[in-house]
C-alpha cells in the first residue's frame, strides 16, 4: 500500500469554482449545468446543493429543499479542504438559505461571487416569496461582484416591466441603487432578431453586447450556464467585462451546437461540451 510520503510532491492546483444552487435531475440547468460548464471551461467544479428537483425537459414535478444546516455543512466541508477561486449562486429558495450563504461569503472571504437570482419560472410563475427576495437583495447584492437577472427577474426587482432595449439602462441603474456592485441585464426575453445585454457597474462603466438571436427549442439552463461561465472567467483571472464577453461567446456556441439535437420531449439543454478546454493548473 502506498503511503503519502511515497506520492510525488504536489506542484500545482486546479482553478476552483463552487456552485451553490439547486439540482436539476434532467441535467439541463442548475448544479448539473454548472458542473458541465466548469469542466468545459477548464475549471474544477464543486457544489453545495440547496434543493433537489424532480425535473425533465417538460417541467418540474417536485422540489425537496435541503435544510439550511446541511447546506452549511456542505459549504464547510468543501471550502475548508479544497478552497474556492469563484462562486456561482443559483436557486436560493428561503431566507434561512440566503443567510447561510451570506455567512459563508463573509466567514471564508469568498471571492468573485456571481449571483444568478432565480426568481421566476419560464411560465412566469414566481419561485420564491417576497420575503426571500428582500433578503436576497439586502444580503447578497452587496456581496456579489455581479448579478445576472433575466428581464422577468429584473422586472420583479424594480417593480415594473422593461419594455425594450432602450429601457435596459434605467433598469440597470435601479438595480445598482438597490446595492448591486455590477449588473448584467439579459435582454433575451425582448422581441426582435437581435439580443441585447447590458453590463452596468457601480462606478459608471457600461458595456453593451448585441448578437443575432439563435432560434432553438434547446435553451433550458441558458441563464445558469452564463453565470457559471462568468464565474469561470473571474476564477481564471479575467477582468469582469472580459469574463462576461467570453461567457457570452461560450453560451452562444453551446446554443448553436444544440439546435438540431433532441433531448426529451420539451425544451432541451445546451451542448455544454461542444469545445472542451483542458483543466487549467496553477503552480502552488
């Protein structure tokens, strides 16, 4: 039997990204999409699961919440042993869950936190109560370097509809005023053949991204994948605007590679592994 002293001396480590989110049993979104994205972009993925779902391409048939104490145990186990270079936050369904995550960010000084505020289902139904939304804004907006709401989520947060691309700037300013340090407002739900996203930072910096719309039934998990890809970019040392641009390119490539693929009878996933990168290693 080998002993630790007989192993080669370690000389490097992986770039480590932690997803704190819900599990999608169908594999298209949530924790599963996050791990596929991390691997495809050369990062080592870890998870702390907030909820289990019974889910496929046609919808969600059940949700089982993870107790906050067990979420905390997952976080302690992973962070204290392996360490973290960036964090992606997804489904946080209860105020107590938000509090555990805020505690972990502060206690472990977690860097490069990207918050995807999962609040509204594709059907338009609200997924979390108003109390949880308020706690999310108060506790996590100031702790995240970036929030990535879609238009339905942004409309819920600012209290009014966002009608067109010209309204993105005003809505982003309102979200920054709520305490966010950076906002990527995604315009994919707006009509038209062009998709416009706006990156707005608290210091006044603005970046507008536009690209032709991709027509596909396989768009499940797009938001999860984008926020995870941004976290990877930050973990790899990219400045935030560059991380966002690179993440958008990755998501568009994954969308295009999935257009003619059938997975299930409903809205299928992206092709996360269309162009995988080797796992990045950093010197110790």
